[in-house]
């Protein structure tokens, strides 16, 4: 059995896996607070976040959080409030291509701008500084 529950004493969300084992019952907890907070943020914007992976990413927590926040915010800003953002495994038999991707169902980047959107300083926002996609390139 698997479920998610908020535990007030820790002000945190946990994913709980309970399954039979040789010694009785095994219980596995995983802190999913950051993911639940991102989901709540997306819900406020009426966007949808689809998580289609159980991949564990070994990365510096602050950097991976910044990466995902930038991608999600960018998807909402350019894809609209009802955008669907999907996180899933890269489907590859090549070991060098293992990982995950973040995609959305927005209109996408026009072919003429695909090379320039990752350059430092490129922005479509009047008050933007043009660094978000620079961090993920």
C-alpha cells in the first residue's frame, strides 16, 4: 500500500510505502514536502503537474529545487494558467541518456528563437533579466 499524508508535528508531507516482508511489515517513508508545495503552487495557478516517474535524483538539493522551480515558473508564464507540466523518465536504452525531462503542453519556442532563448539576457518580459533558461541550459 502507498499513500501520502501530511504530518503536522514536522510540518511535512510524507509518502508512505507499507508492504509485507520476511520479518513482518516493512514501512518506507519519503519526505515529499517540496513536491507537494510545488503541486499546490501549480494548483493556485490552475496549472497541472503530472509526475510520471519514481526516479531518485542525486543532486545538490538547492540546485535541483532551483532548476525545477525555474522550469515550472517558465511553463506557467509562457504556457498559460491551464498549462500541463509533465515530469517523466527519459526513455532510452543508452545508459548515457538516463535521467528525467520536464515538458509542458504550451505552444513551445518558435524555431527562429530556439537558439537565442538560452543566451544570458534573453527575455520576453519587460522587467525580466533573462537568466532563467540560462541556468537550465
